[in-house]
C-alpha cells in the first residue's frame, strides 16, 4: 500500500467497477473507490507528512493509535479498511467458506447460519457509520465485532482487538445510491459477493 517514494497509494480495484452488480452498482463502486478511498489516501499522506509516521506501516501506526491525531486515525483506518474490503469481495463470490475456516466458524458459532446472523446484527445495529468484522483474536479464536467510523480492531482504541479477515462497510456512502436507507438489504446481499477464497487465505495465514 506504499509507493517507492514512501507515500501511501490507492491500488486499482481487483475487478471492474460493475463486476459486483446487481449487489453493488457501478456508480457506487466508482464513487466509493475513486473518490472516498482516494480522499482517505490523500488526507493520510498529508497528515503524516514530515513526521516519523512516514516510515511506519499502518499496522505499526495502529498499535499506538491513541497517541496520534484524529486525522491519522480516520484516514489511516479508512485506507486500511477499504483495502481489505475490496479484496474480500469479488464477482464470483457467495456461498460458504470451506475447509478449516468453515470448521472454525461452525465450532465457534454453532453453524454458518448462526455466524451470518451474528455478523448481520453487528452490521445492522452499528449506530451511525462504521464497520462489522470477523476477526481472529490474540488467542487464535474467531470473533464478530464492530467499530465506529473508520476504526478497526487493530487499533489500540478498539474494544475487541484482533486481525480482521472479513469486514463490511456500513457507512451510507457504501450503499445509499442503490439501497437508500435499507441497510439490512445491503448487508443481506453482501454475502453474495464475498470472496471466500481470499478470506480463507487470510485465516490460514493466522492459524496456529
């Protein structure tokens, strides 16, 4: 996520802007990625310019986020969160995970469907703007959690800490053009575009 000059940069979408239709429309993807995410990157680079943070990764910055400015917190989180978001979606998404991740979900939550319900509720009931997450905590256990605004579970300010492997953006700009105020419909349809192979890859990299 950093260029050779040390600045953070916006990576291209890994698929076309219309690839997630009908779940997420082309116009939303163009604005969300090209405008909103680009603004987070630009503002992050401006916020860290001339400071020691220029030489740090976002994960390193997040460890002591409480010591940094709100500009770094909001825009650093916005950049990291959205980068994950684009990567864990895809045009061939949907269905269920497989292998060790599915087994871990069933062992932790009882069934895949019970996990879905818990995740949906975390997303739907997040007041205002924010995210819902599936994370692997420090003990290697799966947890469902949510964070406000552009916070994430890697930050020292998070109530529940861990490494996100799946996340859904419930800021209104993520869905309002298509779904208006129907956040539950957007969250329900999100399952149709999840790239479970990428989520499984992230889980495997953390599994003991």
